[in-house]
C-alpha cells in the first residue's frame, strides 16, 4: 500500500506509460530470440498473408462472378466479413493473454484459416455449392444463391475470420517479444522491425499473388484457391520449425478483465474525491509486482483521475489477512489503473486513422468493380485480372518502405551523423492526406470511365484499366504512412503485457472503418433510391450508378478526419527526438525526476503530457 506521498509516487509531470521491459536481472534469463526467431515468424506471416490476401484481393470478383452477388449486398457482405475478421482480434487478444499465450493462439488461428480456406476451395470445386453461372452483361436477372449455398460460403469465411482473430493481434506482438528492448541494439531492431515486417510479406505477396490471382480469374477458381490452402499448410510448418528459438511470454491474465474491474470499482467509488498526488490523503492499493512478471511498474499519474478511485482503500476490511483485495471488482491496484490510463490515452490516435482505413476499403470493393468494367487488354491476347489491382497498392507500399529504410535513412545519417526518421505525427498526417487524394482521384477516374462507356453505349468502358493505378498507389501509400505509424505507435506506447491489446486496437479500428463504410453505402443507397431517378449505388451496372459522387463524399469525410487529427489527436503524438543509438539507461533511470530525462522519455514513448487541472 502507499499513502498519497510524493516520495512514494510520481510527480504530476510523470505521466508516462511503459514502452520497455524492466531492468535486466542478475538471474539466468534467456536472451531474446532476435532475428533468428523473426525469420520463422516472417515466413509464417508471409505464407498466411499469401493465402488470406489472395482471397481478400479477389473476393469481390469471386462473389460477383460465381455467386451472382452485386451492388449494395455485395459490398455489405465484403465489408461485414472484413469487419468481423478485424473485430475478432479482440477475442484473440483475450484468449492469448488469459489462456493460450501468443504462440498457441497464432497456431490455432492459422489452423482455423486452413480449414476456412479449404471450405472456400470446395465451394469453387463443387458446382452444386454455387448458383448457376450468369452473364453480367445480360439483361435477364441472374439466379440468386440459395440459403444453404450462402451458408456454406459464410462458414468458410467465418472460419477465416476466426483464424484472423487469432493471428492479427498476436503476430506483431509475438515478433516484438523476440527483441530485448532493454538494450540499444534491441531498440534499434524494434524500430526497423515494423517496416520490415510489412515489407517482407508484402514483397512475397506481390510475387505470389500475381500468379495466384491470375490462376483464379483466368485458369481455375478451384486451383486458385487450392494454392493458398497449401500455402497455409506451409505457414504452419514453418512456424513450428522455429518453435525452439522463440521467446514465449507466459499468459498473465487478460488486460481486458483488469480494465472492466477498474471501471466497475471506480464507478462504485465515484463519490470519492481524488486530489493532487502531493496532497492526496487517500490510501492507495499499490503492491509490488508478482515475482517473475516481466513488466515495468507504473507509478500513479495525474491523468484521468476518475480511474484512481478504483485503487482507493476505503476500509481495512477491503483487504484480507495477506493484504490482498477481498473483492477485485471493488479494489484494484495502481498498476491496473495506470494500464487503463495508458489505453485511454492512445485511443484518440487510434480513432484518427479510421477515416484513412475507410478509404482503403473502397478499392477492395468499388475499385475492383471499376476494374471489371474497364478495358483490361494488354496486348492482343492478355486480360489484366481485376484482382491484380491490389498488387498495385502493395507495390507502392513496398517501394516507399524500401526507399525509406535503404535510401532515405542511410543518406540522412551520412549527411548529419544522426539517424533521422519521419516522426509518427508526420507519417500519420501524410497518410491521411494520401487517403483524401485517393478518393478525389477515384471520383475523377470513375467520372471519366462512366462517361466513356455511356458515349459508346457498352457495358465495358473503353477507358484503360491503367487509369486506376494512381488511386491504388495512393491507397498503398496511405497504408505505408498511416497504418505502419499507428501500428508502431500502439505497440511501442503500451506496456509489454499489453502488446496483444495494441494489435487488437489496430484491427478494431480497421473493423470500425469497414462497418462505417458499409453503413454509409446503405444509407446513401436508401436516400438516393427515394430522392433520385436512379440510386447512386444500387445497380449491377456501374454505368447506371453515380459512384463518383460517393467517392467525393468519402473524400469529404477523410478531410474532416484530417481536421480532427490536426487539431485534437495530434496533441497525443510528438516528434520523436533525434538520439544516439547508445544505451540511454532508460530502465535503470526509471525513477528519476530530472526534467530533461522526463522530456526525452515522454517523446520516446510518443505521448504528449496532459495535465488535468
């Protein structure tokens, strides 16, 4: 226990969250796995992403051509599936932290994805599982899929979503566990890990998806889905090969449960008054961490003081004979409270990229539909597969990361003697601006595509598919700047035992973006169906829609998102200071109150100090 004593707690300015492990002990700790473990994790990730992205990149085409889905229903199915795949990350993070650990959660997730991909392969291989084929240019209404046929399809997609729920919150977190961030070398490796994680699997996907998507569209859907199924088998095999090199952090209970306990306890004690740390007379429950727990002790801070009420000891009867709470839903530790404060502090930044993620979703649905109604000829005999448009985004992402890591950073270091990186704030702002440009360009291209098709009076517009490249490149750059920066921010900002939570938050933002996008599509369709001669988004033929208007609306929402980030969320992100790569004694100096150290520490973790008066 601690009394509200300045000597036993942090000063009002010490409002920071841990991004590092505790100081090295003198015991026999196993060294972090480092890059020798990362190669197996990246191998697993690359093959898993090959399987999932080969379906994500072509799911719109598959549902349109093989299941005769179109319009709002098609977009809703894709967005809901994408959203469920992301929101299931919350369940995966809970299971990982409370029961299985990251290794077994990743393994189970990959197995679920294997089963789901197998079912999707069966839907392609067995004709009875799908409605009869229909020519998209025909004026006759296409036969609809039966309920049981959709049931089989949705079962496969559901298993893939469950698999994604186990993989997505844990892959980055498990990779981060392999680096010892208590050393300068480990910190430097961690900084590059996020970019190289994106680069490695993206580069592999570019090479593989070119063939897989082409096979699906132009050769055989069955063979095109069988290949990803085999890749998932290889993914599991590679992951298991490296099992002896991994650092496996033992599950220590779910942070989500602790969050609910803190909220419940604070609400029950909502009438208690919490004063400044230096003068607060309340007694707080602040026991030492359990022996063997590898996380940093968080001091009590001034932020979000309402939650401090959960740690106030109102009566000696709240503790048992061993000094522990009799009811953990009435009394929580300062550590639990501060972890919730850290989580609340990063949410404004996480929310700020939802708009950017929403623009990225548009190319996976409407962008592919545009490609299907454009001139896809390359030479006299080859048709560019619509699903290849996803590769354009990946190429743009990979090129930028390569330029940034291999050219920009080495050149600036050679010129200045210090390693200069774009700050998180700069990268997020650039990413949001790219998302706005992507939607504006999409609207302009769509207007040109529809105008050319209308003048000729054909279903397929004479406009070449290469006109879509700029909007897909801008979408890839949105991901390269905003998504990578947010992933890095969340993982580095939260304490070590909350890394799966960081991954879950990231994919929860993606999920919310998908659901908001789906809701906007349905709202616009409903309104325009009643007020316009022809609904903007309801026709199977894009030439009869007003997709360009929809793109401009999304661009407007992305602009509002930029204003939100620039005037509010940006205050939670500061530029990372230029620093030497030598060890700065971060862990060992944790209790220091030196003002300069605190400034560097807060900038290191990327969170602006906010004092609540």
